[in-house]
């Protein structure tokens, strides 16, 4: 008996049960399921549409991947996304040029990530609590700055990036691929990435072995804030109008996408490739349910049950004994 | 937690509460009017129950992100069945909360999955079920039930009696039973507890079931005071309940904490909301202020442990903090 990829039986088993491989299997299975049930689902146009809609979650989940691998969690990403979405348009009311507005927004996002990271490292506030509280504060800031009714215009650059296409290919694929490349380099080609996994595996050991725990951890939250800001900016370009709370659902979806993608919520293992598949699974469920005219209730139920089933398939921890 | 312990965090909780009470007394003495206090307690009761449920779970070293949506689900169930079924509707509602907790606990313990992710998924499931049962806010509660939740026991509101009884039972149960000791044991060191003959799976299933029951009681109080059901009311309670537990000084790492501290944490959050209301601060600032208070309260404790004050302790701290 020959096994695919020219591998021996045990090697093939080891390959096929890797979380990253299994999540891509689940993604393809879901795609074919929808393609059979929904006419026209498999068309190139629709595939491109899925990719476009996945990009926002895909980018914000990239930062979340780094944070989760380092052993933390970032619950402020949804608020940072909303903030970027609203503020970049609001700044146009101050007669700021679009380029400066984007830079200011990115700077704000980096600052928010920096605050998260510094508090986690130096004040030793648990990340779950710190980032949750910071999310509250950022949502509050956006509300105060816009006085409850955001206005202004989204820079044209973002509109073309978020909703433009070249032929059938959505332009948003370009920033997403570039982003993915940067994340890949950071995680697998830079020493930062190795420190990241080391700290996620065992913080004390990594610290005693001399990894720069403080700066790596702060850096991880800064990158997460930056990712959320980019996702928020692209989302502003896609939706064209700014509204408060647009990013809120992305927080928990990003965490779920990372974990479905095979990263351990306890830290120390995982990769961005898996997260991308997790993101696409989420987007397909939401899109497919909309087409099938299934109510919000059914959508929630399906999402929850799919997460549990995927986790039971490959996310279980080892027995204690 | 064999007896209420007076820790350094206790000071922060008590001082914050006293400060808030003083501010409230200055800006609006009417807050302490009898009727107003009763309204305050009834409004705070659902969060109190959810926060107590969250406390017992955090003591095992877990966390439950689905308690808020579960509160919403039981609220919707109660608002649908209390009128047609009467007293047995009460049992149906309680039972649904208990069963929901049992399912969550079983998936976590038998599936060997991380609580944070399982409960994240379960929160989606409970929200879906709530919307399935009641797509629009509605339903109702019978008169006897509303009177029961807003009624009095002599001059003392029933809700207050209920809260005190539940808190005392939990405190007594956790400090005097084998189960309570086992919860703290697996929260402190799951592997060690297991080698000592404790079954983590059994304890976890029991604890999530207990939390489901407590949340159902909170949902029933909510149903009584609102006299209706709302499928979207629940989710906001999840993170607020965690905030209350943490503000009270219980550590997220598990194995350590107390019921009384959580009550202090709930009181801080509720008094803060009152203060913002009476100061006439725009509700725009509410999120901002609550977030800042949480950060400051969490930051105050650890600041004295900053490495600049104890540079030689850094590595040993890292080890003892468990990483």
C-alpha cells in the first residue's frame, strides 16, 4: 500500500494528524459541503468574495496568533479595530490629509498595544483582564471623541484597498499576503519568533535561559495592536462608513480562529497558516448561513458546535497520567 | 479560604467601597433611602449570582465565558414557561441552567479541552438557543413570581435574604466539605491533586454544574424584576462577572480566593455605576471609567512588587508565580 506524498504509513499518519493539516482538511470539507448544497458557491467570484471577507478577521487574528503563542490573550483587538475604523474618518473633519490621518491612526494603535504590553510585563496584570479593561477604555474613548455619532470620510486609498478589485481578484489580497509574509518572517525567520515560542512554552525557563522576556512580550502586544489597526483601517475602506462597535465581534472570533487553526490557548505552539484556515472556516460558515437563509440563532449554534467538534478532533490535551 | 481572610487585597476592596459610599453620600444622600437601596439590591442581584458562579469556576483554575449567555438563555426560558407552567416552570428553568452547566463541565473534563475555549464556543451555543426560543424580547412572569422576587420578608427584601443565604451556603460548603477542599486542590495544582486521589474530572463537572445552577437563580431574579425575557441581555454579564471576581482580589490562576471578596468586587462595580449616574456624567464615560478603575485596582497591588523595588527577586518571583 502506498501512501500519499511518498511517505511511509506512520509518517503519513503523523503528517495527516497535524493540526494545521486537519484544519485545512476541515476547511476544504466545509467548502465542498456548501458547494454541493448552494448552487454557484464554488464559482471563482464567490471564492474571491470569501477571501475578501476573510481578510479582516485574518489580519486581526494574525496579531492574536502571536499573543496566544506567547501565552497571553488580547481581548482589546475588537475595540482597537473599531477605534481605527472610526478615527481615520473622524480625522478628515479636522482637515487632516488622508495620509497623515492613516499615520496618526496607526500610531494610536501601536500606542494601545504598547500600553497593553507594558502593563502585562511591568504591572503584572493578567493579560485577559488588562486587555479586556483596555478594550473598555478604547470603546469609551471612541464614543467620547465622536460624541456618539461618527462622521467624516474614509480616505480613498483605504476604499480602493478594502473594496477594489483587479479583474476578479480583490485588491485586499495584496495587503493580506504582505502581512502574512511579515508575520511568517517574524515568527520563523527572526530570533524574535524563537523567543516567542520559548516564552509561550515556559515563561520561567525562558527567562532564566536569558530570553528578553520583557521586550518580546511588549513587542507581541504592539504587533497585535498594529494588526488590529490595519484590519480596522481596511474594514473602514470596505464598509465606506464608520460606525462604533464595528470591531466588537472580531475579538472572540479572532481567538476562536487562532485556536481552531491549531495553536494551543496555553501558548508555545501554533502557526499563522493554521489561523488563516480557521479564519476562512469562520467566514464560510457566516456567508453560507446567510445564503441558506438560516437565522442568527442557527448561525450561533453552528459556530459553537463546529468549534467544539474541531477541538475534540485535534485540540485535546494529553491525559494527566 | 477556611475562614474569611484579611489579605492585602481585602484592604483595597474595602477602601474602594468605603470611598465610593462616601462619595455617593455626598453627592446624593437620597441614595441611602430605603426604597432606593432595595432597587439597588434587586438590580445588582443577577450580576452577584453570576459573579459567585464565576468565582467557584475560577477557584478550580478555569474560567467560564458562557455564563452571561447562559443567564440570557435561562431568562428567556423562564419568561416563556413561568406563566403557562406555574411552579413547575420554576423547576424547568433551574434545571435548564443546571443541565447547561453539566454539559459544559462534561465537555471540558471528558474532552480534556481548555475551559476558556470551550466556554467561548458554548456562549455561542447558548446565545443561539436563546434566540431560537425567543427571537424578540417578550414573554412574561406571573404576578406571584414578581411578588416573590421583589417582595419582603418582614422589612427585609426577599432578594437580600436569598443572596445572603446563597453566599453563606457557598462559603460554608467550600470551607467545610471535602468537595470544597478538592476544588481548591485542583485549582492550585491539578496534577498534584490527581496523584493525591482527587478526580479532577468529577470535581470540574460538579463545579460547572453548580455554576450553571447559580446562574439560573440569577436569571430567575432577572426575569422577576424585568417581568420579561430578552435573548440579548446575557453576554454583557460575562466579562463584568470576571471583572467583579478579579476586583475582589481572587487570582485567575485558581486555588485561592473567596466568596466575600467577590461580593466586594460586585459592590464596587455597582456603586461605580450609581456614582456615574448621580454625578450626571454622560453615559459615554461609563465604559471608560469602569475600564480605568479595573486597571488601577489591578495595578495597585502589583506595583509594590515592581522589579525596580526588588531587583534581586525577579527570577524567584517568576518561578513562584507559576508561569
